[in-house]
């Protein structure tokens, strides 16, 4: 009975695997029989696997046998979903950097390095523009491109959230095909074309880039196609459409 009480006290004192190993070493030094050590080992394994503070190797907890503490994941934990930025700035415009290239100029004194930035700016309501800026620093180049894009904004006619009709734009060897799409389709486009569509407020469109994929030429080809779109004309209120007639008749 006394031996059983001692074992129960040892089981309660065990809190970490290091303490369990110390107890096992003391028992080996005292030349205890292996039958008496079985309950202590079982208690250590059960406590390491079940307790939240001490994790076993299978539980993935902190300080398990042969493992590293704090590497396991608790069940049920999920990371919060990050909100997607809308892209609107303080001025109420959507500004997107399409590409940044490092350019160089060879002079008599050596090679001068600079950065060229391509930026698209739009208000999401049909007005959109693009600009190129070059400077010795990236931030300065982007500011120049934004200023140039705001000066040459154009209006793009739309039909709801898509374009009015199918059209093909071209610039150099880059060809961009633009097709209207139904509600819920989304923007099916590459990065350069998507930036232009987002700036113009087009949320449903089908596009395809042919031949060249140079971002500058692709943006110019997209603007070439969108700038030639025709707006939908509404019929006048004082006209009457007559069937089988070449032109409507105007009321006197």
C-alpha cells in the first residue's frame, strides 16, 4: 500500500518530460524492478499527449519527445480573411502601377541608370488614362507617370458594366481583342488589360492578347480599341418608328 501511495505522489509531481526523465534515473539508481516503473512511464505518455501545456510527438504540442515546442497547429484555428484593397486614393481615383523597368543610357562619362514606370489612372466611371514616367528613383518615376496619366484621360462609352460592342485594338505588333460579356463574367484579362478595365469601371469583359505581350504596347492597344468604341444612341422622344421604312418619321 505504501509503495502505491509513493507512485501516486510521483505521478502528480510529473509536469514536464525533463522531470519524468529525472524520476526514471532515480528509480534506476535505486535498482527498482521494471514492473514498478511501468505506471510512471504510462503516466508520462498520457500526460504528454493529452495535456495542453505538454505536447507529445503525435499531438504536435510544445516540448514533446524529440520535437520542437510551439510548431504544432491547434485544431479549429483559422486565419482571418484579408480584405482586398479597392485601389481608391485620397483624390478618388484608381491608380495602378502596371510595370517598372530599369533603363540605362550610355554617355561619355559612363552609364546612367534610371527607372521607367507605366501607370494607369481612372475614376471607375468611364474616364481612364495612362502615363509613362522616367527618373533616377522609382517613387519619382511613378509620380511623373501619374501626372502624365491624369492629363490625358479619355472617356470610354459603356453599356452597364461592359463595353458596347466587340472591337480589336492594335499598337505595333500587339493586338488586343475586346468582347462584351454578360453580368457575372468578371474581367477575363491579363495584368495590363485588367488595369485599364478596372480604371474605366468595366467589370465584365472578355479579352485576348495576340502576338506581343509587352505591357506598354498592350496598354496602348487596349486604349486604341476602347477609344474607338461607339456609344449607344437612345431614340428621340418625338420620333415614330414605322415598319418596313428606311428612316423614322418625325412628328410635326
